[in-house]
C-alpha cells in the first residue's frame, strides 16, 4: 500500500545515470554527478511535494478509501479556498470516513455506497436537500 507520507526519494546511481526509484518506477535524471541531475532531482522532489495525489496512478487497486480521502484533503487544502476545504472536511470526516474509513478499497465504494452515505446525511438532519445534493456531488468529485 502506498504511504501517505511525502518523503523525498533517495537519489541513486544506476551505472552512470542518476535515478530515483519512486513507487516501483525508475525515473532517469541525467548523468550522475552533474549539476543538471541535481536540478532534475530537486524538480522531481518539488513535484512530489506540490501534488499530493502524484502517486495515485490509474490502475492502482490497493488504495483504501481512507487513504484517498486523506490525500484529497491535502489536495483540497492546497488548491481550494477555506470554505470549499471546510465543506470537503465535513463530507469526508463526518460521513465517508465514518462509514467506509476502515480499509475499504476504493473499488468497493459503489453507487450503493454513495446512496448509503447520502441517506446518512439526510438522517442526520443537519442539512437541507440542496446541501445534501451539493455534498453528494463533492463525494463524486473525490472519487473521480
């Protein structure tokens, strides 16, 4: 399972090239020991730190709902304003993680699961119909 900690990968040497092993893939950065390789390494690490969803590639099947929501919250905090971020927090922490936060794979979150989360939002009595619909669209955007 991928870790949620964004540590910088180690700069390694493969024959005469500088490489980074990141989530099972080799990224070539140029000839080892050159300033260009160091600049490419720093650019690669900055890309990892700026985009927390970097490692969630299409086709990964072992990602849990709780991991996806945690990464999405980091992304929302970095890229949206405070009000949107707080709405995402309410949806994720109060409903999605409460119902599906326990090692449920993302593939296990089906339309039936979304309907259950929506029903729980309605049962809570905290929101009107319009807000429930908006929050449902937010959940769909998380999984998209």
